[in-house]
């Protein structure tokens, strides 16, 4: 859709003006929520009403609702029109949500989603339109992120995509909002380079990609996932850099993300790896294996023990005790490039010593449990590579899942009090609707529930 639809800007502006104004008090500040599965609310009026009732009680004024990327023409248009219109009647805006890490490298899919949403908005009545588009791309999940060269390349492409989408939306639908999710740490220092982890040149300026994103977009969801507000590793402390920058930049509004779900534990089979510099050099030069999150159909994990980089593949639960030939073959292929061959005892690259060092390092990382030896034998040649199995678990400190509703309200209330001192702060963004409702239930909050920040 390329015809100009600038006349729609007046409607979007009116919606923004009608959106409840947030004050600095915790009880009045609005929230956002990620909605990854809108199908129940799209298809069932009672489920939709119950959802909006719950969101209203919890002060949610913005929904990032996933649109099906396989349905770029938004084939559920009538259902979306009803959903968005009913939300608007309750003071709740809806932005279309979509994303995949691979989109940082291949922009056809996100551009297709954008065009589909714009086309939907052209055909919809004013009260039925998406008020924006929100991308959850997360290029740091690409396993080539470990290569500084590939990281910069992915971030440049990612920023180019966001800038293109922003310009396209401004031309077709002035006032429509563009947002994205980023982690809180892209501007943190890389211990090896002493530069920002996400350091990248864009529009002639080199700085952290998180700051570039804030410059380009209208709103940004900061994944500041912790289950405490205060302390050196709490929500407030880890968010100060992006909040301070956004206050100075005075452009993007920040929604500070909190997690209420938990990733399912999984098993990863690692090939004992090469020295980190050698592994990075391989990633710098690789093209067929360095993109995306998967290798031969299996999700890739990377663990750096401070000396060596170990690359592994996720093991399906059904194959934990007996890996399939396909997985074994994929591991052997991975090990031939990124793994170390078996070496005799007493040599410099003795696998027993490297295995012991890796186990020790994993023992200090709450994300990893139960590391144990698991050699990789190439089914074609019989060549053996030293390997290791470990369980990946989501650290409890990252999520409120398993906490009480009272604990959630106390900690988020304290965080909102502290965040409210920043002009760029719009509210908390809660990931995600289903786990949030399961955590706090259907009962309205009992006030007062915040605790003072720092106590």
C-alpha cells in the first residue's frame, strides 16, 4: 500500500490525547502488557470482556498484541476491529506486535508485517485501527552476536530497518507509533574491548545501539527483568543508563519491562570449544553457520568460560538420554568447526582440564545446572570430539513467576516510584498477559500495596 493516508493522523493524535495522562504517583501510572496469543480474545466475546476487565483493574493502557506473521493481510480483520474498538472504549490502545531475531539480518518479513498493518489501518474505521507497531526482534539472540564484526553488522541492519519503518509510517500514517524491545545492557562495557557491547556507527555517530534506538523510535520496551526493585542488581539500578539517556534525548518514551513467566528448562549439548579469539575469528568469517538462532534445525547456545567459547545445540526432551542420528550428526558438524579434537593426557589442549574449567565456570552461573561429560562421535567417520551436557534454567531472580501476588505488587510499586523521577518513563510493561493474570489473579489489588523504594 503506497498511497498517502495522511488524513488518518488526526485520528491517531486524538487517541493519544484521549489516553489517560500518567502522573508521578504509582497508583495512577499506566502500564503496558505483551499479548502473545490474542486468539481467545479475538474469537470469544466473554474472554475479550474478561481480559479488558482484568487489564483495567491492573491499570494497563497499552497492549502489544502479536499479529500472525503468516497472515500478512491480517485475515482476522473483523475480529481485530472488534478487539481494538472495545479496547479503545476502555481507554486501552493496541499496537501490532511481531518479531524474530533473524529479522535483524533479513528485512523482508518485518517490512511485510508493516505493510499489512498499514493496509489494515487504511481499511479500518478510526476507532478500529492499530495505534502503532511494536517489534520484538532482539538481535542479541543471534549466535553470531559473539562476533564483534557480525554484531555490528546485525545492529546496523537492525537500525536501518527501524529507521526505514519509521519513515514509511510517517509518510503513510503520520502519528502512528513505532516501538521495539531491547535489553537493558547493550550500552554496558565489553570487558575485552572496553567499549559498549552494542557499540555501532549509525547516521555518522558511533554509540551504543540502545541509544540509537531511543533516538529513532517513539517508544521502547526495556527488558529490565528482575524480581526486586532495589539493590545493585535490581530493576532500578540496571535501568539507570537507558533512563538517563532517554531523559536527555527527550524522544522515545520508555516502558520498563518486568517478567512474570518462566522459560521451560532445557538441555544443551556443547562441543568443548576453541580459545575465544579463535572462535570469534571463525564467526567473523563464517556466513553459512553464523546467522539466525538455529543450526541444522536445532537452537544454538554459546557459553564463554572466560578463556574458551563453547558452542552447543538444544536437545529435545525426547532425545536427552538417547540423541537421534540427526542431532548427533549436527553436533559432529558443529564440533568439526567450533570444537576441539580429543588430545592425549598431558598435552596443552587436554580435554579433561578444559572440561573441568568449564564445569567450574558453569557452577558459578545460575543459568546452568548438572554439567556432565557427553562425547560427540561423528557417525560418518567415527572421529570423537569431547562434549558436555548441561541443563539450562531461567534464574529465579529474572522473573516474578513463583512469587506471590503481594510480592509482585510490592516490588513493582517500589520500582514505579523510583522510575517516576525520570521524564522518559511511561510505565511498567509486563511480560506477558497470560502469566501476569495467572500471577495476580482476577482480584482487584488492595491498596496501599507499594513499599518505599530502598526499604
